């Protein structure tokens, strides 16, 4: 016979019974619900669980595996194995959160609920949205078919295709190597060219480069959004003899004919050209997750990204909703480094709102892109909302450096697994200040 000694025990038991026996139509309730258990979701959930304790925080995340995506570039070049970027999701999510292994199918911020893929509703006091960005392979005609069937087509933007990229790189024996950058928002905007520089060096080492032409098709009008680093990259493509085709976009791939169709974005007549390829690396189109695109219009911007205040990560229209990372309309480059700074500011905002005060965060847009330019060098781009450099180290980071490659390959993964996803990393502002003797922003 069960004996209950106090009211608290009785309450806990009732909550447990309610969760266990609630049917599909019932609603489970949490103080904080985190939608998405990637970089941002884990970091915020870990902080929330520490502050609120067991039973108060749920993370809704369907994936069984959590990936450290920034290493997929090195997987594509054979430097790392994809298994080294993966951990079971259950080991990465904070221990004391409830993991709901479903996707969010629908947001209803007016009723403080989300509906899961299995139809169950979850209600919340506070919601944190961290769904990442969606990869839209179907927006390029023939791309899925080419990725699945042509051994010389790859993409570091998908874990299995990242490994395949290296196999393709090894199998390329010369001809036209094509690399693309999409005409959409993108996570880690440097990655499409990093893999190209690594491929160039790989083919040089293996005696293939002099039989190959490398063509980079990018929707952008310059090599990189920050002038200081773009200048270095312009020199690098010149040195490596890479042909850059600005303001172009991949429209279709026909792997049977081994051709790509390229759109010329500034052409008034809608010019398109078909080119032969012998190796193809695609950075696919991306967009806001469909669940956000389909959400009420007050919840998202016109492109479907979560509409948040860029300084404090609180939602622009719902004061109990917060968001970070790639699924938001925060106007900075979408990276894990940005999430590193945002998660702490977001959590401070959440705590302020819980305490009945207004958030006072002042996110500066800090983001970073370690532009790997060879198998042992990297340009460490770090910048803010206005695309002005915001560098951690007191050296010229626009220079290719071995030390920065060491950080990218060895140090950042450790920071990610041991600090960021555990909610112990709030960005490198403190290190930047110390290393600049207090003279940096
Ligand atoms: C090839 C590549 C190279 C990169 N290089 C770098 C780099 O060098 N430096 C850097 O800082 N960043 C880099 N990034 C970017 C970085 O990985 C992302 O910006 C970062 O992971 C964003 O974190 P997030 O939490 O917003 O999204 P994610 O980490 O992508 O997490 C989103 C989570 O939401 C889940 N989810 C999606 N839909 C739903 C749903 N409906 N319901 C519930 N859960 C859902 C997903 O399963 C996922 O776990 C790179 C990325 C790639 C792909």
C-alpha cells in the first residue's frame, strides 16, 4: 500500500499519473518547452533544467543522433569520420529534462501550446524555439536523384553525403569540378568554399589538379560578406586558379547527362546555361522549417523565420516565447558560434520575464566562420551585425594561419560537446576582452 507523507509527494504522484495516462487528446504541461534539441536547444535546456529542476523542462526533438555539424566540412575532405561528429541524442540532452522524441507539427502561440507529430498537445508557460534551418533538396530539379545515384556528386550539408563527398573527391580523375552556393539563406555561409579549397589541395597532392578546372557558382556578388576576409579569399581563388561565377544559382542537375543548369541572377532575359560536370559539390537551398512557415503570421517574418528581438532573443509579439539560432530572423550569419553567444542572452531574458521584469540583453550579432583554406590553414572570420570584424585574438585574423586551423579542428569541438550543449558557454567575449587587454568591444 502506497503511503504519502506530504502534499508535495501527492502533487508529484498526480503529475506522473497525468503524464502516464494522458491520451492523445490530453495536454501535458511544462514550465519551459524547448522545441529542437540541436546546438541552441540543448544549451538553453541545460541552463533551464539547472535553474528549474526535474519535471519542469521538456525538449521536443525527433532525431536519435545529435551532430556537431561544423566538422562535416572536414568529413567531406577525409580529415574526420562522420562518426566522430555524432553522439546519441539521449546522451547530449540534459539528464533531468523530459525528452519528447517527436517533432513539433504545429505552433499555437495564442493558446500556449504546440502539437506534436503524434497529435498530442503540450502546453507551456514559456517556449524556446530552436528548430534550425531546413534543407530543401527538392528546390533543385534532379538533385536528390543525383545525390543518390551519381558517385561524383556530394554535399557536406547532410551527414551521409559528407562522407560521400570525400569518396567522390577521391574518384575524380579530372575535368570540370563544380561547387555551388545557393540563392537562399544558408547556415555557415563559408562552408561551400571551404570544401572547394580542401578539394583543390587534395587534387594537387594526388596529381589531378592540372587535369581539372574548378568552377564556383555563387549567388553572392562577392566572396564573403565581410570585406576584410573577402580580400584574402579573392587572393586565394586567384592563387588556386578557381573560376568564380558571381550572381549565379544552381537550378537543375541531370546526372545521366552529367550536366548542371545554372541561372544568371542579374540577367534581364532570365539567362540559363548548361555546363558539363565531372565532380559536383552542392550547398543546397535552405529555408525556415515548414512548421514555422505554417505558423500564425504574428509568429514569424515574411520568410517564415521566427520573429525575435535581435538584442535579447525575446519574441517580437509573444512575451513568453524566445528563439535562437538558425530558425530565427536575427540578422547575423547562422552559425554554432552565434548560438554560443545567443544562448546565454536568451536565458537571461527568459529569467527576467519569469521574474516579471523586461529583458535587457544587448547581443552584438557576434558570429564566426573558420574559413578553412587548406589541410592545415584557416582564416578565422569573426564579426558582428554590421559585418565589422570582432576578433578574439590580438593578431590579424584575415591571414591564413595554422593556429586557427588547430582551433577549428581540435578546440571548437571540445567547446561544443563539453561546454556549449551543457549550457556552460556564453560566447568568447570575456576571452576577447582579456586578450585585447580590455580594449575590445
Ligand atoms: C557543413 C556545415 C558546416 C558548418 N560549419 C560551421 C562552423 O565552422 N562554425 C560554426 O559556428 N557553425 C558551423 N555550422 C553551422 C552550425 O552547425 C549551425 O549554425 C548550428 O548547429 C545552429 O544551431 P541550431 O540549434 O539553430 O540548429 P541545429 O543545431 O541544426 O538544431 C536544430 C534541431 O532541431 C530539430 N528539429 C528540426 N525540426 C524540428 C521539429 N519540427 N520539431 C522538433 N525538432 C526539430 C533538429 O532535429 C535539430 O536537432 C556548419 C553547418 C554545416 C551544415
